[in-house]
C-alpha cells in the first residue's frame, strides 16, 4: 500500500506544511500583538477552507460517477493535467516566495487587524483554501490511479498529521528546520511524481478518445518484467510508470521532466533564498481587541461550501430528454409518432397489444437501426433513447409470433450532426462465418477424441503423472471451443460439468468429466478410482463429435459468443472458482483467448464492414492479455490464480475487462433483426 500512499503522503506533507506555516504565522502574529480575541476568526476561515476542499472532492467524485466509462476516462485525464499544472505552479511559487513568505503573511494580518472580523476570516480562508483545493485535486487524481487501494487516503492523512506536528514544533520553537532546503528537495520529488501523473492523465484522455494513439505503444514489457515484484509495484505506485505505455505517454513524461526540472534546478542555483524567518520574528502591533464572534458565523461559513456542493450535485444530475409516447401493437406500429426535434430524444414506447414485441427506430431506406427496445411486454411502457439528426425515421415493431409492422416514415429537417446507426445483418450474411467456425469445431472435436482416449489409456495403465499432462492438453482443446458450447446440450455437463450445486459436491456420483478427473488426479485418488470417469469422458466426447453436425447452431450465436467466452473466463477462471487442484485456470483462459481469436477471425469481414476501427483496439487488447498470460507460463507449468500477487491479478482482470468492453458492441453490430 505504501507505493500508492507515497505520492499522496508527500503532497499532504508539503501542502499541509505550507498551509500550517501560514496558520502558524497568523496565530503567532495575533498572539504577539495581544489580539488573542481575534483567533476564532482565523480558525473560522481555516475551517471554511477545509470545508471547501472536502466539498470540492465530493463534487469531483459525484461528477465522475455519473459519467459513462469513456467520459470518466476523459474527465479524469483532464483533471490529472490540471493537477499537474497546479503542483508545478506550487513548487515554483514556494521557490520564489521563500525569502518573503513570513513577512508577506504578517503584512496581510496587520492590515486585516485594522478592518472588520470578516477580513481576517477572509485572509485565513484564502491563505489555506488554495492549498486545500490543490490537495483535494491531486489526491483525487492519485486515488483514481490507485483504484480501490486505500493508500492515497492513508498517505495524505499521515502527511497532514506530520505537517501539523512540524508546524506546532516550529510555532513552539521546539524544532529548527531549514524550510528552504525542505521545499527545494520536495519540489524536485514532486516534479518527478507530477510527470507520472501527467503520463497517467494522457493515457486517460486516450482511453476517453479525446486524444489519439491509444493503441500506439512505445513499449510493452508486461511479458518480461515482473510487475508484481516489490520494485515494480513501487515504481508504478510512486511514479505512475507502467510496463506498457503509449508513445504519447512517454513523450509527455519525458518532455515534462526535460522542461520543468532544469527550470526549477536553475532557479534554485541562481537565486539562493534566505532561510524562512523564525516564528518569534513577528509584528508587535496591538490593535484594540474585538469581541469573539457568535457561533452562527463559524457555522455559516463552514456550511456554505457544503451547501454549494449540494446544489452543484443536484443541478448537475442528467436531465431527462424530451419525450413523446409511441404506441406499439400487432396491427399498428408507431401511433402517435411525429417528426421529432434534432438532438437526444426519449421516446416512451407503450405496448397496447397483447403480444410481447421488439421495437426498432430505423432508417426505412437502409434499415439502419438508431435505437431499440427488446421484450416490451403487453401493457408496459419503456423508454427508448436515441439521437436524432436530419433524415428519415420510422418504427419497426416485431410482435412475438406475428408479422412485422412498420410505421409511416417521418422526415426530420436540419442538421444535428452525425448519428451512429447500426446496419443489420441477415442470417445469410452469417452463413459463411458459421460454416467456417463449424469446420473449426469439428476439427477440434476430432482432436479431442484422440486426446481423451489417450487420457483414458494413461489412467488404465496407472500412468498418473502422464495422465496429468494429457489431462491439461485435452482440457485446453475443449476450452478453445467456447462459441459452440450452446449447441452441446447435455454433453457439456458430461464433459466439463462442475461440482457446484451437486449434493455432496465432488463426491456426488453425477460429478463427471474433466473436473472430476482433475479432482482425482490432484488429490491422490488411485487409477482404479479414476478408470470409470475417464472412460465415461472419452465416450461423451465421441458422442458429441457424432452429434455435433446435426445439432442446431443458430448463426446469431456467433456474435453473442464473441463477448461471452471471456466473460465466463473472468467470472469463473480468473477467480479460481473452477480449480479442482491443478492450478491451471490461466491455461484455460489462454485457451479461451484462442477460441475468441478464432471466432473473431471468421467474423472479421462483417466487423470490418460494420465498424472498421473496432478490431484495431480489440487486437491490441488481445495482445496485451496474451503477454500477461505468457508471463504466468513457465515451461509446462502455470502459476495458480491464488498464487498471483494482487497487482498481477488486477492487471489480468483489467486487461480482460478492457477487452470485454471493446468486444461489447459486437452482438449489436451483428444482430440479426427481422425486416418487413
């Protein structure tokens, strides 16, 4: 956790010390001026600044949470760049202001003492508020980079507490610290950390599609560098340097250091500041004491930032688009539909018939689909949100078991910008990919027949060590056929069934197939105990191979499986949920990836036509996940999931999740829709 905590610890310590020094000088000036009655005004301003910083952090968190995944990346990237700008300005400001820091604060306090209570509160509020906002922004960006780690919050907390202790010691003249050297040294370290935050922010902007080049990698060391080692974790946590970085990240990181670091170092050398004055060197002015403010004032100024943040949150909620009700039934479709305005629109689809229906907003000339609602039950109403631009629009209703009904066409004038639409494919379009994939599966099953027979022979001959090797080979072959599982019917349970849900678990007589043999081979069962399950597995594979050519393989299953194969891998394999002792879950994921790659190969012509850029990102995702899997494979052995360190597991989950996100549009792009 310390690797995630260190950047926040340093920013908490430095910002806390800056703010603490300001408060200490304010307090010391008032004490030496015999104006202790004005101290509550200082603390009120300080509390208001803290409330402002916390409210600012809450607004950032809420705003990000209500954005789409892509928008969140862009939002986080922009704030990371802003945070780098603030931190850079901070280190240069302290370098320039070191000589006159204490004198300037005392001068402001002296001026404020001659004015009302509000001016002293404003002085302390402005002095501390700047540091608080910088801390909130930098902490938010580093916490976002660390994911679910509590390191940034813990580090910032420790830094702030230590800063408060140092300021108290300086105020009481217990400590003597060369603050000029301290701010110079921490400035150098913060510039390096800021370079990493800039690189992370640029990557977010690429993921958010604000900047180009998200697949243009300068290097990818994930397969050769142990990112889970102590040094790898430290480098990533402190400096935000990742095993895989794009060219833009590298140029931004190196360019920032090349420009900012020499300027900072040169400024330190050419302008050596004097040590900051001791707390005792303070003004002796003594204006007449003022009465302590009533409790209403502190409460009010502290509450204002929270109230403002609440108003921002309330008014920033996404506002519903304008809507109109459109009727759907077996006899008429689109009743009540009039030419909508351009822009984002919400249509309330109300099923007035007695059959469940699918409803599509289409371009009647090309059959392109702009929006859809599936499974609209009789008597129910659901929203369909679509973006409308100039063009022609109609509704297509597909009631269950009834004829397709298409509404009259309406024409929308005006621009409205480009609107993304999906041109539907037909069963005929998927016929060639389906044929190719069925050949792949048939060949895989033929290989599997041979492999499971060999596995059965190994066990019959009491060659259990060889059986473990051959078990993995056969199981990997089966795991590469994921897009066809839906056609295997009961054979899948016999071949690859799990003990979950069975009474008695692994001891249940119905527990069969690869996982039954896995449990026995890795839990010391004898060849005699495993002989019958091995024979049953071999017979089930033979039966599947004979039945497969005659089984119904819906062409619409192919686009669905492009996403589901790895979705199951993420749910069952990368959690170790299916491990019965072999520790080969990652080998299964590797085979799942092989199956996904084969499926995408047969779908490539259609995907290239529907979304030319999609496969570029998917290919990069696959290569990244493949390298992570390869790094867990040494010789003939695979690292068990439970033995992976937390960082490596997070990277595997993250790479798989990113690939799933990029594969998610495939089912919609290649969905077979009925036409009139």
